[in-house]
């Protein structure tokens, strides 16, 4: 057996314990002869944590189970830096690997040295694709996500910025560059990320945005590899948290992200974001609905 694994996989669970066993079983069924290790981390779930994981999975030597007593968000996966896999792969607990997905992603990374990361093609349970692909957030795109920005984009630009940011014309059947890919199944080149995986200042929101930005800043690119597929059930554990907390954490995280990567532009953007927060609060009060970001 090889001394170091091909891939160190991390599965981070928070209140998706009813789905976790399916994700882990899909690793067992599709790993084949790849050499992998798997860290399964529970982030202080309140729905039973590992209780619904089968005894067969719990005793499988592929897996190491780590129970945390505090929810630290995605920062928990910084522990993967101690793992020895050539690549790190993040897999959501509501994702199910299809046969060949791990092998396809590994082969792509090995033959594409400038790939800092690659994502599998995400499918709904009915086989239709999920369109979770974005361009890296910049001050310009952040403006067009505000209420005023969306109005300007819709009535003056025909939603041009909205469509561009979401890769509206992306061909999902060919290998394509996607600046900010979907999170549920991503393989990362260690050296493309730098000294840490997740910026611990933004452990809940903007994790994928920040990681993607660092990959590009370090001279790499990110790709969609559609020959690798997974089913993503979209359980959205964040949807099981408090609305006020989510808004506050989102607003705090975008400030950290912008100050980190666009410090000069942030001076002009900060008051725009502050006005947007007030406008959104007024809309919620009047309509009872959260405006689209």
C-alpha cells in the first residue's frame, strides 16, 4: 500500500445526520482501488450526530470519526492539513458519489497541473443538473447583488451582470473553467490554497468564495469536470439555522472578504452595503420576504 493516500476526504456534518450514512456508503461503494482516508467531522449537531451511521461504516478503517463540542463551521476542516493525501476533497453529507467520480477527478488533477481545484457535475435526485457555478465575487459583482444593483441590472442591462455571474451560457457537458464552483464535491490541490484551507474569520459564509479567490491569486484555475457526477440532495443545513443569525453572519463575512481581497475598493463599497442592509430590512418589514441576493 502507498505510504500517502491519493486523496484525503473530509465530510463535515451539521444537522444532516439523516443523510450522512448515504454519503459515506457512496465512498465505500465507489472508492475502488484508490488509496484514500476519510475524516468525518460532526460540528456539534443537535440531531444525533453519528447516531444514524451504520455499524458497518463506523468500523470501516477508511473512516476516522471526529466529534466536536462546538460548531466552528467550515474552519473544522483545517485539521485536514495534518492529513497526507496528495489532494483534499470536500464532500457534503447530502451528496452521493456516482461510480468513477473520485477516479475521474483524481485523473483530471494529475494531468492538469494548473488546476487548483475541480468540481463534479451536480445532479438533483431526478437526474437534472444543478447550476451552482459563479464567478469570483468582486466589488462590482457585489454591487450588482444589492437591491439597487439588481434594479439597475434588470432595467438598464437586461440582467447581463446576473447572467454573467451565474454562467448562464455554461455547457455542462464539457470540461469548463468555473471560477467559483459548487461546494458539495470539490477536489483541491494543497499548494493552490496556501497555508490554510479555510479562513477562520469567515467559517460559515464566503468560505468557497475566499478559497476560490486564493486559488486564482496563487496562479491556478478551477474546472467543472462533468464526467464525474454526484447526486446532491440540497438538504441545506444552513436552512435549519436562525434567519437573523444567517443575515448577520453573511453581512459580517462579506465585509471580512472584501477588506481582505479588495481593501481599496472596500472603502467605497462599505457605505453601499450599509445602505443595502437598511433597504433590505425595510423590504422585509413591508413584505415579510427576503429580497433576492
